[in-house]
């Protein structure tokens, strides 16, 4: 079974949703038979790499709220994150364009490190408050998951994997994805948002069961060996 996850590295619900999905998958017996593919989605492709104002000011401006309302909103997010073992240091977040971070994720994927890179980028942003718009920072993170730092930096310095990011975004748009996180199971089921763990469990189990339909048994099974024994055929009169 294949699960594709559209997300952005600066989307707070994406990290929470990732954890809830992982909790759900870990509880299922077929977890090792599920392929996970992370897809690119930019919340704001026009975002600059360096944003001068702080997070609270940026949120207040974007959503037309007061600074206090922005603080309350982030505190609520941090509380939800804590429930799944995540720490959100929202006062220190650095808003930035994530296109290069997505390119790095694709670079990592080409070297068998997509899952590790995705987790490292999210942890770097939400917990460590690192600047994901800086190429040197991204190269450092690449090295931390076992990739060649200089090779990663060289790829980021050019336009490597830009098409891969755009392809993911175009594919997501064609599927009707307008917000993240968004989980697509076998291109048959879609789950929008950071749903409760139980919702993921139910959806994954249903998709798994439907992909492996039970056999329809024909006949009463009288002439069969059952539970390690075989009944002797009835004597003919």
C-alpha cells in the first residue's frame, strides 16, 4: 500500500499530522508493507527568504488579528504539538520561503534519505527555530542525516530538483489539494488535515482490507482437510 503525503516544512499542522499518522501506522500489523512518499507543497510560494518582522507580527498581519490573538493561536498549536511529543518554540520561528528546502528533500530522496530529511527539516524549523531559507543551514541538515554536505550544497546552489518540486505541486493541484497536510492512500482515499490518530487507523485499515478482498468460498467444505485432520470418507451402501 502506498501513502503520499503533501506537506510543507513550516506548516505546524503538518508536523502534528505526521506524528499522528506515524502513531496510527505503528499500531497496525501491516505497517512494514506501507510505502510512504512525501510530496512538496508550498504554503506561500511568494514568501521571501528573509522576513524582517517576527512571527507574531507576521501572523497578526496575515490573518488580521491582534498580537495577543496571534500568541494565543500559537500557544494552542504548541499544546496540540506537545500531546504528540513535539516541542514548538513558536516565539523563535523564522518565516521563510521553503522552495529550497523542498529541493533538498527531493535530493535526499534520490539518495534514499527522504524520510530522514523530512523529519530533520521539520524538527529544525519548529523545535530548533533554524532558518530553512539559508543554503548553508540546509547543507548542514543534509549532513546530519548522512548526506554529503558539499554535494548537497552544490545541488542547492543551482536549480537541481526544481522540476520535481513543481511536479509535486502540479500533481497535488490536479488532485484538488488546496491545503496541507493531505494524505493520499493508493490514489483512492484522501485525508485532509491533522486528523486524530484513530481516524488514520480507520482509514489505513479500510484501505488495506479493500486492497486484499476476502475469498468467496463455494461449497460446504465437507470433502476437505480441516485443522490438521481429514475425515474418512463415508462408506457407500
